[in-house]
C-alpha cells in the first residue's frame, strides 16, 4: 500500500490521507500516527460520504485492501501537549 497524498481537509481541520494498493494483491494494512486518532472515516475523492472507522486500542487504523483499490481517509488526530 502506497500513501499518495496527505493534506488538510477542504471543510475542516481533519487530515486527508489517500492510499492505494499498488501490486494487485489483497490484504490488510495498518496505519499508525504520531498522535492518537480521535476520529477516522473512509470518504470519497471529494471528501464526502463518510463511513466511520474505529481505531484499534493502540490508536492505529487497520484497513483491508482489494487489488489496485484507492482509499481516502479523513482523520482527526487528538491534540497532544508539549
């Protein structure tokens, strides 16, 4: 799985992450972030029609990919203190 884009959402402070499966295979992928995931959803390329995702207990996201599938995620990270 390849991360092809990371940007701020058009309508919020959420993070948009676009990924694609590049080898024609099926299988799982796990995404981990430096900050805990507060909310996550799968959306279309226009960042609409969200389908909620539940982060794992460790804050990672687990996704299942089909061959050559493109997935766009909208992610809200928890604020971290420094």
